C-alpha cells in the first residue's frame, strides 16, 4: 500500500486518533467552562492534516488556520504543551500568551494557527523562500479553509509562489462552511480552476480518506521538493462541530452532523481499510485508542493543575531587545 | 570618509550587510527592475534608485523583484525572517501599508509574544514617506505613529545620510521587526558618511544642538528644519536644544525629559497628522512626568488634520515649515522669562 510501512500506518492512526480525542475532550472541557476564549475544533477533518503531514519532516514548515489543533498534532507538536496552552498556562506551547488561535512550535516547523483568515499563505511563501535560499531541501505547506481561499493574501501567494518558483503546497480544506456561510455560495469559480489559472497543478481530494490525501500530498510535496514549484490540493471534508465552540450551527441542516458522524468518519474508514487488507489488526487499533484516550486525559489533568502565568510574564517576550 | 547622499548611504548599508551576512536578502517591487522585460537589467534599482547595483553584485537570488503584491511579499518576508533569513523588504511608499498591514502588525509584530518568546523575526521593512514631492494624498503620508502604536515593532526615522547608514545597519542586525522610514525629500541630501560599516543604537536620541531656552523635539525631515530655525533664533538670543529621537519605538523618553527639565520649554515638530501622532505622545509624556519643570505651555507644530494636498501652494501650507516652527519657539519664549 503506497510507500507506507506498518509503522507509518500506526503513526498515522495515532495522530488521527490523537486529534479526534483531543478535540472531543476540548469540546467537553470548554462546555464545562474550564477553557477561556475561543476554540475552533478540527474533529472530522483528521485525515487531511495527517495525510499531508505524514509526508513532512521537521525541517518543513506549515502554517495553519483558526482550526489549528489538528495541524499542530499532525506536525508533531507536544500534545500536553498544546493542552496547557489552550488552558492559558505558563508552560503551554506559547507560555499561555497565544492560546488556541496562535498555537505554534517553530522547532517543529509549525508556524502557528492564525487568528487572521488567510494570514498563513504569505508566511509559508517566506518559509519556502528560506528553504530555497538556504538550500535546506525543505518545503512549506499552507493550510487554508474555503473561507481563507477567498482572501487576497491567498490568491497573491498563489501568484508569488509561481513567479518565485517556491517549494509550496497550498491545501484548501473545504469543510463546506466559512463560519456560517456555505462555500457553495462564497467561492466563485472553482478551486482547481484557480490553481490552473495561477499555473499550478491542482487536485481534488476526498478529505475523509487518509490514503487519498497522503497520495495526493506526496505527489505535490515531491514536486515542490524537486524544485518544480507550487501545487494546490482541494480537500473536501466536513467538520463535526461548529465554526467555534458555542456555535449553535443553525445554518446546518437538521441531522447533518449526526449523519456525517455515521457516514463519513475518516478514522472508521482508515480502520476498515487497514484491517480488511490485513495490514494492521483491530486489536492494535483498539490498544491505540485506549492509550491515546489515557494520554489526552493526562494532558487535561496536567493542564488543569498547571500554573497560570503571573504578572512578570505580561511584559516579557514582546521584543528580543528593547 | 566622503560626502554621500542619503540614497547612497542606504545603498551602501545594504551592500555592506549583504557582503557580511549571506542570510541578508532584499526584496521589493522593481528593486532591480526590468525583470522579464526586453530592455536593461537592473533597470531601476528601486523606484528612486536606492537599491541600484545590488542585483548585479548579489544576483537575483538575493535581490528579489516582486509582483505588485504587497500582502504576499511583505508576508513572505515575515515568514522568511521567522525561518532563518534576514529579509529587507521594500514597501515602495508607506501609503501602501493599507494593503499589507496585517502581515506587519498581526503577523510579524506579534510572533514573538504570541509564540511565548520562541520566535525571532529579524525583518526590516524599508519604506518611503513624507510630503514635499507634489505626490498628493496617497504617496505623501507619514504614518509612522501607526507603526509606533504596535507593540512588537521598532520604528526608525533617519534624519540624515549619516544617520541612515548607521541606523539601517543596526536595523538589519536587530532581531526584531523594524520599520525603517526614509523621507523621500532627503534622498539627495549629502554629508560626510564613513566608508566602513557602523551602527547607531535604537532608543538613543541624538542631541543635534544644545541650548538653554527651549527644547525642540523633531524627527525625520523636521530635524533639519528645527536646526535651521535654531540657527536663526541664535542671532535673536534664543538658545535651542534640538533632539532627534531617531526611533519612535523604542523612544528615548529619558533624554526628552532631561532636556525639558533643563530648558523648561518644549516644542514638538511632527510631520505626521496631528491626532495621536508623536507630538501628542511626547507632549503627554512631558505633561505627565515633567510638568513641574514647564515654564510655558507645550507647543506642537504639525500639519492640519487633512490628507496631503496636491497643489504646490497647498502642500507648502500643509508641511510644518521653518517659519511655523520659529513662531512656536517665539511663542513659548513669551512665558517664564
């Protein structure tokens, strides 16, 4: 099956399960009032982040969206530090100064979730320029939503990546809604024709199928790494929760989410595929499920008891020197 | 040491830093120019020739011409800065910040804080500002108070060729995002500028003139005006200190306060629009922390609260002139004699 070893498949499943479990717990904890601010959950979209990032190394960069937890986990960020960050704790990924919308770990090549829709693609062009100029062999991936796909920053970045011939992949995660507005309404033309117009190969991918995402991302990333320029993936998927936690989702059809959970579950599809082909055993996956649930539970416990930042932290980290 | 223009001083700073450090790159619209066109290569060297000659020396891999896409390339410069390069991006006119400000203030300016001190973003955005070119409302603004307002950015206003070279080298070596504002009317000004590289630290005001009666704080092009005025007033027996803060962020508040403690009178000259500009900021600082030393009301000399007009007669009225600065100094001298 492709070039994925059994270890790779186990790793992919662990990451997908970790994202799902992480988001389900954040949903519960947020509802209980333990988490401040806004959170935007990635549950339902796991195959996209993991399918793409299984092709990446630490030296490769990604930039994310509001819905960034999944991308962080897929890129290898520390899950307990992430949970602490979402709780606003001092030893969170960003010292409690970023929160859910700004989780980042540059040492893992994660340039941050982004509070600005369309904020990431120009930054990724810069990371790709660094890779090209410093000859690291790295590539950079911009995740944007269907909402972000309509921002000028994104479209300008398509052009810049082309004219500078940058090792970039644009991954448009189209979950059908930009906040409450349907992408069927808000996206003029088509994502693939946009790619074509900017001189990039583009592919539409079933974002619930890890293997389809992995294979399409591999082609695009290999192309970028070979110095052949940018590509675009239009990943069609669904989110199980609202735009943000607390969104009553009155814009969705009755029973829509329940039906999605029944019919398009990337984790269930992965399990079926790998067990039916005999690559992994159901028991192995059950063990992973239990282990991941325990580690997320531990992350929540650690986050709840972790220290909040204190007054002296307010003024630090604005500048390197001032 | 030779006489060099403000333009040459900036060009020399860029070239010397690019020779010293291979991670320094330059990017912007027409920074070389002529890319893909049938005529000359390095056709422009920037719209006013400031980056001329860099591309032939360093190649197109380090002197990157860009499409007219400020959001994309200023953002790319921010992203490149966070991932190992030291980009100097040129925003041709500061007025164009409107199409890329998000990448400056929400992205580059906040990386370090949002990421808990783990990001280093050695970005320089060079940009041209100021009135006096008959360039009208969308090519003449100052706007530096807007950058100064944003925590995480450093803001530099070189007032002469010597200042421009030392401050730009400092900016390139600095590990924080720096907005480096070049006054377009100063490009042909000349003065002695050392050939070797040197730095001028940020946050240390330049005492360009020491006097006893009045402190004039001025920045950018206004420093020259303030010194001209001070020369003229000397013959009338009025002795002025002229302080050039050099950087509005960080701002050398100590030097301003110390000077006002000595003179007891303050005139602030600021070419930026009058609401929430450096003049109001410095006046508030002095009112709050040196009120007891003041012998006279503070005077602010600024343009009116209008866009920059086109007609030469109107633009000349708009710009804070030496006459207006002189009148403000005479006015504060009527108090506390």
